C-alpha cells in the first residue's frame, strides 16, 4: 500500500526508488553505447550504407532531444510516476520492435519509438529522485550514484554489446532491454510514489514543432550531403528550412510568458557557454564512437567483442574521471575541469589526425582512447553545474533540461557530420574500407570539438562571465517575482571560486 503523499518515505524505500530510477538510466545508456559496436553487423545484415547507420543512431537522439523538455513538463503537470511508467512501456515495446525489424526503415522507426519512451525516463527519473531525496546531502549522494551509472554504462556498454553481437547478433542488444524494462515497470508501480509540481509549466506546442523541424531538417541535410552535394536543391532546402525554423523559434519564444526555452537564460555567459560546450562535447563523443566502432571492425578487421575491449581504456577513464570532476567542481568551480576536458579531447583528436593509419600501433590507439576518456569524463559535471548555478530555484530544472537537450543535439550532429565525412569516401566506390584522408578530416573535426570546449570553458568561467550570471539571476528574480536564492549555495560559491 502506497504511503500518503505527506508521509516521508523510509530510508529503504528511498534507496529502492533510486535503484528503480537507475535501472531506467542503465537500459537507455547501455543501449546507446552497446549499439555503436553493433553498427558494422547491422550494416552487413540489413545491407545498408553509412547514412543508414547514421539514421539508426540519430533517429533516437533527435527525437530524444526534441521531446525531453516536453516530457519533463508533462510529468510535472500530470504526475511523474505516471509518465515514467508510460516511458518504460514505450521504451520496452520500441526495443522489442527494434529486435524484430526486418529492414532499415523499420529499425529507424522503432528507434524513434524507443526515443519517445526514453524522453519520459531520464529527465522524469531525475525529478523523482529530487522529490524523493529532499535533504541536500542525501540528494547529492543520490545524484552521485545516478552519475556513476552513466559511467558504468560507458564502461560496460562496448564490451556487453560486442559479446552479445558475437553470441547472437545485433538484435540481442535490444532483447536485453525487455526484461529489465518490465522489471522496472513492475517495481515502479509498486514502490514509486506519485508526485507533481506545485505549479506546472504550460505546454508550448508551437515551440515544440519548430524545434523538431529545426533539428530534423538540419540533420537530414548534413547526412544526405555526401550523396546529393552541398549545393544540391535538397541540401539547400534543408538548410533554408532549418534557418527559418530557428528564426521563427527565437521570435516566437521571446513573446511567450512560459516558453519552451527561456531565451533570457542566454544572457548568462556561463549558461550559454554550458549549452554550447554540451553540444561540442557530445558531438565529439557521438562522432568518436561512430568513427572508432567502424574503424576497428571494418578497417582493422576486429570482431565486435574485440572492438568493445579496445574501447575499454576510453570508457574506464570516463568512469574514473567523472566523479573526480564532480569533486573538483564542488571544491574549486567548473573552470579547471572544463580546461582539462577540452585539452584531453583536443589532444586525442590531433593525435589520431596526425597518425591515422589502417595499421596504427596499438600503443597509439591506447593513448588516444585514454586521452579522450579523460577529457570526456571531466566535462559532464561542470556542464550541469554551470547551467544551474546562479539560477533562481524555480528555474533550475528548466535550465538543466536545456543542458540535457543540448547533449542530445550534440550527439546527433556529431554522428551526422562525422558520418557524412566518412560517407563521402564511399560515394562512387561502394566501399568505405579505404578512407584514409577522410578519416583524418573526421579526426580534425573531433579535435575542433575539443578545442571549442577548451576555448568556451576558458571564456565562460571567468570573472566577466560570473558577472553576467549574477545579473541574469537578478533579472529573472525581478521579472518572475522569485525571491528564493539559487538552487544551491554551494554550487554558487563554487562558481565564484572559479
């Protein structure tokens, strides 16, 4: 029997709620990292091209990016447990359909369905955790466990994916989601209490539609550019539609009292920087996983499990340095982790761009993967911290949702751009096994993503940037009538120390 909403949950019940939320994060994160290792197997089984593989990844990340804020607002309005259960159901059904897909089109459609469910899981689960763990120290530990699950999925995903592909083929990656998702659904029904926001945000269907048009047209144009040419009517039309959608979104959102994206947030240099850094860092990660998975298997001839094991140094460094980054942010602010993140990712990209070869020494591969893992491990904590620090408490959730959306947008663009570069090697040859020059271009692009993280981190974490954040917070408080301080004094103090 569920306790009365006002009755505090026992320590055991709170830990169980945390475990259930972490289960949802685990299946979503494992699915993403494991699937990259399975891409060559999917290509051979479904007889698809590089652009087809791009859509297998981007169909998920695009839909997720477009719906994250809508799902979070809907859960606040009609009930977080209800939406979380819907998300688990849709994700499980989508996973089952992915495993049964007879062709590429069916797989892409099922991946989009998975993303609809996924958009109801992670942001809503974070709201459930925040609502369940009300004491600040206990909440911080719970969020630390949550972050550790991401690191665990990064480490286990490539190896688990490789093992499943070698044993049963790529479809087994989606089978794993079904029993875990069903268990999480049953446990949610039994143990997770219902909760709603005291004052939920109003829906913004026009803003939502404009965001979808912007993301889909931009990504579609990038993915199809190698086959049609940058100056083709199709690609130019996509670019024009994306530009018009962006202009319309900015104009429309500026006039709404409760917009999908509050443009006033971007008056804060740390917030704008965190958003841009999230896009660049996750574009680097998306492109890295896409490129290395195909390189290890299609160029070096490894099987899926071998490829997964070779990616372990990157995943292990992410697992180790992600919590370290969080502690540094708490003690000294986000500046140092951001500079370290940009340096590590840039160094990895430059190393591979200068040494790119089908027979690259394993020691160089190991060094590059370690550097990238350190860099990416350092970037997540300062993104979240910088996005919410200085914001009024009532706006912190929306600010964090924008940062989460930026991560998914970055992943989509990274796969689209790197995949387009690789696909250009296959145009006219029917194969991308020999793409030496294009591989170097892809690594230079990823190095550029790391350099952007480094520069943006340096510019948006200094004294001038802190001043813009404080002025933005005062503006939001004055205009919205919010009198409470920011979401966490310790986070604000850490931001000042940077």
